[in-house]
C-alpha cells in the first residue's frame, strides 16, 4: 500500500473496498501495522499543532486551558508509550519437547532440577526460558513428577482437562487424550 493511500485513508476514511484493502495490508505483516500506527500518530500530532486560539478567546479559556494542557500532555505520553510498545517486535516463544515412544519410558531433568519420568506414548513440552520467571509444563499422557521445592515459583502442569500446581512434591499425573478420566496421585 502506498503512502498516499494510507494518508488519504487516515485523513478522510474510506469506503468498504479501501477499508478491506487496508485491513488486508495490515494483516500481512506486523511491520505494516507499526508503520500505519506511526503514520496515524503523526497525523494526530500535526492536527494538534494546527489548533490555535486567539487572545480574546483565551480570557475565558485560561482556567480550563491549564487542566486541558495537563490532560493533553498525559494523553500524548500514553500514546507514545503505546506506540513504543507496539513497535517492539515480539519474539515467538520456543519450546523444548520430549516424547516417550510406545513401550518406552523417558527420564529427564528439567532446568530447575525437577525430575520427570514420561510413561510410554507421552509427551512433555516446556518453554526454553523455563524456570526464569515461571515453571510451566504441558503434558499429554502420563508422567511422574518429582518437583524441586521453590515457594516463589509454583510448578504448573497443564493438560487438556486440568492444571496441577505445586510448590515441591512428588506426584503422578495421567491424562491420555483417549481416556475419559484424568487421574493424579500424590506420592510424597
């Protein structure tokens, strides 16, 4: 989409066809969305700069003007923060995944020193930054967890049906997708 078309849309809006073209262009890339947001913010700032009030009008407005000015400055600050937040590219979350094949068990040690024994046909997945801020894992199947005690970071196991949250204990969780029940057993 060309700058001229974007400027025209921001200033005057557009019909359904140009709106659809704009939305299609915005969905193509986060860069397009950031660029459009920046152009729109520039338009708003330019429009605010063009606003002028004569001195005779100011006599009646001065008491309200100070309050308006404070509100305007606050609104502009919030808009800048939002623009900065939108313009920062978000990195996709990458995961580590382990799977125990049919007829096999898989023993693994998580980055926080917790131990997991995956039963046959089970899968465990957790973010690469596991333990930095949170200790969340996703389970499909069955596993025995021996969770390292950390009262500041609860350990959460998510399945399709439920979440189990502990601070540090040993338990078994069975949540195969084909089973009608989900079962958890406290071992220690």
